[in-house]
């Protein structure tokens, strides 16, 4: 089975909306059977998510209000990659802004595509340890609170439906894996 069997050739692309962090476009594609279809695509700015452990192996989490779901959520520290920035630098900066610590040790883990059926949204995950106090000012449009949690408690929150943010669920499952390897 070859990849060509699935390829969709873009014939036309129309931008519907071009905003600060995302763009919405409609692409007309030619399918392998020579038929045509439309694809609604959200181009999204790349982001990072940080699995940040303190010296007691507790995980830093951030509470904040999310307008899209009209709820306060509990999430891992995360943020968008600026145009002149490498993702690892974004991870360091976001950790300082959201949690108030700088990671003396940070490593890239993996990438995740949030929902490739309609968006190219890509999040790079990093593991941050050996944290030292170092605060940067939060973005002016952010209002959040950082706290430490036991990984087992966070896992229970996933099972109970209290924690629903996909990137955070993935991060907590990865943190559980790391904990079990110790």
C-alpha cells in the first residue's frame, strides 16, 4: 500500500478568516478517483506543552478560564511559539511566565497533532526538571494560577471527568509512565 493511494491534490485554496493565531481556509482537493471535494482547514500557530516536575515529583498545572468551553480548566503549562523562537525556547519562556520557574534541565519528548481532520495544530511536548525560581511577567491577556499536583491525583481527575484538556491528559499519561519507570 503506497501513500499515493491516499493523496489529495490541492486545486484551490480560499482564505475565509486570517486572525492573530489562526487562519481558516477552504481547499478544493482532487481525490485519487478524480472526484473533487472541499476541505475546511484551520491553520494554527505551533505550540508547546510542558511536563514540569518539582523536586518531589509533583506536576505543575495551571488553572485558567477558557472562553471556547466557558469553563475554568486545569492544564499543563503551554503556549504558542513566536515567529522568531525555537519551540524549546518557547517552553522555557512559558514556564517562567505561567509557573515562575526556569528549567535547568529540559528535553524534547514528542509532537502531537490535535485533530488532523481539520487543523494542522501541532504541539511539541517538553520535559522540564531542576526548576529554579525565575519569573517573567504573564501575558496581559492571561489570568491564571499555578499549583502543584500529585500525578496520581491528576490521573484520578481524568477518570472522574474533571480534567478534559487533551494536551494535559496526554502529558499526565506520559508523567504516569515516567513515574512507573522510576
